[in-house]
């Protein structure tokens, strides 16, 4: 795809979603970290239902690190995979307390050392909580829509988030990385569904090579 068309995509997305950001509710990096871990294979709506009571009971990494795992599990049980998520959340909080002075770190190198945190979660934290464009957070929506738009080739494995991220980082201006991820997720949820994308409603239709598929 030509550079001018990529720029047009970003421009159209900014017009359609001028305030694009995560749908997760959070008020500090710790809360966004926990909410993002919980969002794996779970809807943001469900995460937002369980987190208020969780954050009230465990308002910071130290409180979470010292908690009875069973109590955390009870709070997040409806978010799915609650035992593994409890291990990840509590493991991350313990490391934050032990190695980072109780503050969520703000570098990619440090974040990916936390249990339950890979590049996607780290990118969400860095871009959304810290205002740092260190990469593009790639979830299923970003992968699917990017392939349909022709930003990444159709031969790319849609499950290879790292490869897709690397490609997008070379195609999208760095200043737009965080916005692009959030906006594409919104587009994927509203219009560019996995099944039955609504091409007629899509603001990117004129630029999309998949519009007639």
C-alpha cells in the first residue's frame, strides 16, 4: 500500500475515532495493567464489571501482592481463566513491589519481565498510561483488519502478533502507533467483524482491497 494511502487511513480513523482509547476502565498504571491482563479471552465489558470491587479491595500493587490468592480468584472468577490470571496478576504485583519500588515500570524492557505481560500488554501500558509509543498493540482485531486493509500481506500468519507488529511499525508513523491500535480495535468491533464485515458502513471502504470480498 502506498504511503499516501496509509496516511489517508490514519486521517480517516482520526476523523472517525478522534478520542480512540482503551475501553477498559482505569485510573492509574496499576489498574490498567491488571485490567489488561484480565482482558485476555474476555470482553472489556466483563472486565469493567469485575474491576471496581477488585481495585477497591486491592488498591495498589502492594495490597495485591500480599493478598490471599483465593480472594483475588473470587473477585475475577467471571472473567475466565481466573486461576492463571490470579497467578499472573499477583506475580506481576510482587515483582513490582520487590524490584520496582511498588511502581509499575514504564519501559518495555522492564514490563515484559513481569508475569503475564508480553509485548501487547506492555504496548497498551506504555502507550495509554505513559504516553510512550514503543510499539503497536496487536490483538485479534488489529491483526484481522490490518490484513484486510493490505497493510500486512495475506500470507502473514494472522496469529503471529510479533510479525504483524513489526510490519505495522514500519508502515505507520510512530506518533500514531497507540492511536492506530485503539482505532483499529474500535473499527474491528463496530464494522470489520471477523464474520460478515459491513463494507458499506466502513469509512475505509475506498482504500480497502477486501471491500468486494
